[in-house]
């Protein structure tokens, strides 16, 4: 590793550095631990950098974890200026008729039921199945029956992830009964109603 110019100290992710230091302290730096508690940010960062450089000089670079290398590289990577961030965000925005992911947030349950009455996408079709309810496996099987070439909602874990997304982002309320992994799940409302 070669030492380059450090990024401004206020842009260093101190939590990342602390995690890397703790990993070094528990593994490669057992003899001379780096102090983490009650230390100024710049002192901790410099101690971490010095330790990594010493380990590199001792020929132990290959033993460094991805976390330690990532933290070291973070310190020596220039932060992205605001103008560049805006340009990058503009590039990432969908253009033209590209689909935009919607959360299907509704104020009332009846409004949600109306939107799901005529599903327009495979995701909406799965959401409509939530109204009828079923076990995770039953819901997966019903979806797969109508979407033979589907790549989403073909496992219980994918479906569980979608349910969690709907709970957290769309604020939907589900009734879940039975033993975990084989519980009956049904969409019964929206939060705040």
C-alpha cells in the first residue's frame, strides 16, 4: 500500500475506521492495540493508517481483511464534490418511459383495494393475492402458476422480503397467524387508518 493524500478528516467515516481498528485489535495487533475510546477522530485515523502501513512494511498486507483494506482506501479516496454527486444522480434517474418503482402508498384500505382490483404488473398481481391471503408457499405457488417464467416471488424468502418492503415502505398491515414459515398471511389494512 502506498500512502497518498488523506481526505479531509470531517469526511472520514469514523464508524468504518472504528470497526476496522477493532478487527485489527482482536487479530493482527494483539501486542500493541490501538485505543478507540476517548480518542479524537484525527488521532484514531492516523493511528489506524500508521498500523496498516506498518503491517504492510512487515509483509502482512495479504493478511489484512476486506474491512481493513476498505477503511484504509476510504481514508485515501477523495470525497465526491456536490456537483459531481448531482451529475451522478441525474445519470441514474430513469429516462423516457423507464418504469419508476412505486410504493403503492394509499391513505385508506378501500383505496388500496381499488388499485389492486386491476393489477397492471406482476408485482401488483402478487399484492392482489395478499388480499385473498394464504401461506407463503400457497402464495408462491399461485403466483408461479400464472407466471411460469417469473424470476421474482418464486421462493418464500423473496416473498417475505416483499411483505417486509410493503410493511415498511407502503405502510401496509398484514394479519399473520400460525407457525413461522408456514403462517397464514393476509393484507388487512394500511397504517394510520
